[in-house]
């Protein structure tokens, strides 16, 4: 599955007040591994950035003055996210702003729902950790993700951090490499060495088969488990049907 971990920065909080996107950052994941492809763009919003927003992300009007407008980059952005699954923290906010920008392109502008699916990691975190803080910083602490470089919010930096958080929340990055020359599989997200190819000349593994007592004990355990599940254990149903 191709996933795009994405974040935006904006001039303020409400599109209804004319606020616009000023930065987009995205990181591509394929089969639960970073591909190295990213998308990053600052944007000229044709309006002033709220002082409160500058305190959050540090992006000023002066910095944005010579940057392209959303209309200038829309085609490349669409190509990057099309047919992927967007992974966003507090997705309604970012999706709302992206749809607003597409809407300003005219009636022919697409909407996110027509381009890709969306996963909201904030909703996911609230389900996994009810009653706890689930901001990106809180999740970094919970999953031991290094966010020490995050003095300001930044779209690409936050997307990279969220990428690590998302992979940790959903079971970790796939790091298995079947080719010892593949640098992409040399370590996982915490720097631990990844598994290597088993040498062709390694002696065969010893096969230990259960004895009669062990088989009987295992069968008794399966019967207790099936009884506790009300006879709904799938493997027992298959055994009874002879499949």
C-alpha cells in the first residue's frame, strides 16, 4: 500500500476567515517503509499571516513573498498524492484547507476524497489511548520518537515525525531485507540491525516433534479454548468439517 504522511501550515485557523495554506510537507511510505520520496512546498497566500500563527510555525509574510501560489503547484501536488492513502494528524483541519485551496481553483478543482483516502492518526490515537493526551508531541513521548529538533511546527518536519509515530502505532516499520546489499533494510527506525539473509551453507535446523503427552495436552487446551469461545474457533470448525 502506498501511503502519504502529510502536514500543512496555514495563515490561521479558519478557511471561513480567508485563511490559506502556506506550507505543505509529505513523506511517502510504500509497504510500510519510507521510499525516500518527499513533497515540500512553501506558498504565497496573498494575505497576511496571523501573528499567532507565526508564533507556532515561524513563517513570516516576508519569507513567503516570492513563493509560488497554490495554483502554480496544484498539478504536481495532485500527482504526488493521487491514489495514495493520506495519513494526517487531525485530518479534518488539513483536508478542509486543501479542499478550500482546490475550491479556489474553480469548479473543475478536485477534492481530496476524489484523489485518495484519508487516515486520521488523532482519531486512531484517541481510540488506542482514551483519556490521554494525543497531540503529536505527546505521541512522540509515548512511542519514544525523537522530536528534539521541533522548535517550531513545520509541515515537512512534522510529516517526518508523524511518519515515525504512525509506524510505531501500527506495529513498526518493515525492515526485513532479503538482500544483504540493500541499504534500505539495514536498520529499523530505532537504529537496530535488520535481519539478514540466511547463509546457504547453514546446517539444516533440528525439527523437534511433540510426543503423545504433549499432543494430548495441546488438544485439551484447544477444547477448553473452543468451549470458552462458544464453539466459534475457526480452526476447530475447519477440523470438524474435514477441510
